[in-house]
């Protein structure tokens, strides 16, 4: 897994876009007290469920891997 150039910013963008996507879809309502780890995991699982992103192999799922997958997704958004 190669680290992206501006991965931190892309993760922030992915969280914002993922929250917007989930709320518009009507499946989640994020609270201000939700941690970024919880948001990342929920957004990752929602996007995999909706077949927007490819799932990470079960034995390789970690917070770091989910962040990276979301950053790659965010880099492809307009």
C-alpha cells in the first residue's frame, strides 16, 4: 500500500463526503460526539455495501487500510 501525497487532506475530504452521502441516503445521522475512527469505519462499510469501493480482504482490514481506501476514493471525486 503506497501512501498518497496528501493523504491526510484526502481522508478529511472522504469523511466529509461520506457523511454527506450517508445522510442524504437516509441511513445514518452522525453526531458531533462520534469519533473519526467510528466515522471512517462506518463510511468504509457503507461504501463497500453500496459497491462504490472494493472491499479490503478480511485478514487485512485495519483502521489504516480503511483510511487509505477512503483517501483513494476521495482523490477520484470531483
